[in-house]
C-alpha cells in the first residue's frame, strides 16, 4: 500500500479535451444535410475521422483506469467495488435522462441505448477487470472478447445467415430487439447496442495496457515525464494496431455501428498514436495554444452531457418569429451565420456553427476550471 499520488499525464488530459471538442463538433453541425465527409460517420462499413472519436474516449478511459489509485488488496466485497458501481449507474442514468429529454413528450419513441450508457457499462466491466488482472491477463481477456464478438456476429441466428453483417440483419440488432424492443436509434439497429459492449471493453483494456506502460515509466523516472523511449514503444504499438486492424478488415469489416473486432483494434491503434502525438508536443511552442482543450479534459462528461442537453433545447421550436414557431438554433444559423458566409447552408457555414458551439463550451469549461469546479460521475 502506498500513499503516493497516481502519475499525472498531461498529454492524456489534453487528448481527452480534444476528443470531447471533436465529439461536440461532430454532433452539432449547423445543417445536417451539409457536413464535410470526415465529420460524418460512415453509413456502415469503413472509418472516417468521426468514427475514431468515441473509441478514442473509451481508450482514454482505459488509460485512466490504469493510472488511478486502486483500493488496497485487503479491501474486498462491496467496499472494493462501490465506487465503480455507483459511477457506472450515474453515467447510465445521465444517458437515460438525456434520451428522455430528447424524446419528450413522445416517450413511446424513447431510445434506451446511448453514448453515456455505453460508457457507463464499459467502465463498470473494464474497471472490475483492471482491478483484478495483470497486464498479460488483460491482453488475454481483450483477445477473448474480440474473438467472442466475432463468433457471435458469424452466428446464423434466426435464418439471417452466417456472417450476415448488413443493417438490420445481424446478431447485434437481434440482441437489441430482444432486450429493448423498438426503443432503438433506428429500426435497423443502434450503434450503442449491447453486443458492442464486448469490443468496447476490449478497447478500454487496450487503453489500460498503454496506461500500465505510463505508470511503470513514471515509477522509474517520475520527474522526466513521458520518455522518448516510451513514446517510441507506444508509437510502435499504435502502428501495429492500425496494421492488424486493417488486415483483419479483409475478413471482418471495419464497422463502428457493430464495433467489430477489427474496428476496435484499428481505432485503439489510432488513439495510441494520438496520445503519442500530444505527448510529443509537451514543451514545444504549440503546447500553450492547446491549453483550452485541457480545460475540457477536466470536466469531459459534464461538458458533453450539458452540450447535448443544450443542443436538444436549441433545436426545439419554442420561439415565435413573424407568427411562426422557430428553434433558436435555426434562428442563429439560418438568419445570422449563413448570410455571413453566403453559402446557402453549405458545409463551411455548417462547420462554422459547430466550431462556434464547441468554442462556447470550451469557454464554459475554462470558467469551471478557473473556479475550481470539477463534476465527476
């Protein structure tokens, strides 16, 4: 048992903040019909920049689990897992409350899965695994989860056919229909469904393995930060993840809605390289310019949840203009921003709205940081 604080990795906080900012930008275009391709999720197979964001957040969560101080090994039973369970339930409850707000008053259309729900369940399972396994054992568990997910997708369920991986015709959507009925994002499935928890946990465990490397390096040289040698090892691991995930995609497509095993490995590799990139920026001239993203990294889930809730409010037609009900978002975008850019609601003004909206939340995070406000689930 030690009284030392867990190592703090500035690059991880920065990557977390950039990831949250990217989530807000992708989820908040001015015009959903005009979005630059990299900022739009793949329709089915394939990977865009937008598809990398959520897996990166799950990977970061895994790194944080490895960096966090764990309870003494003598602590057993409920006291050892109380914090994990309560935090997971809080995240799931936040996600459900957000879905209720979006569906209100048409609760018969309520979506049950969601981003925060996936984060909460993944966190609970990953935290328990990390607390009870070694790094080698985590690799074994992650590999087993990836292979089990692949096998379940290949299962010829209810006459769909072995290996059917089309929208609305796959094992994942069958599981979600059995559990949630029609309370899904679309009739053809939900990108945050239950089966994908297996592979999202694997993504978190990959992050925990990277975090373990950081912990070991900090223990050997606590004042030197992330060494170049460690950055090289992490970069090599990231490149291997990209290569393995891409090679695997020829047998099992890269697919975010299903969070296929190839997708989990590929995106974990990309997240590892992003962590290396931000660590390499420490102490350089560009580092001060990235400080605002560090503000977001202090309150990531609170800022994300508040931004999503505010987006929902802004998209409701509660204002009256010239005798017509209009939404605040439409008023800001179509009446003010589009004329400024003069592109008739094209992708440039659509991105500008998302960037301004993200900047507002960066400012909110900055105020919270200055006042010492940190909201944790």
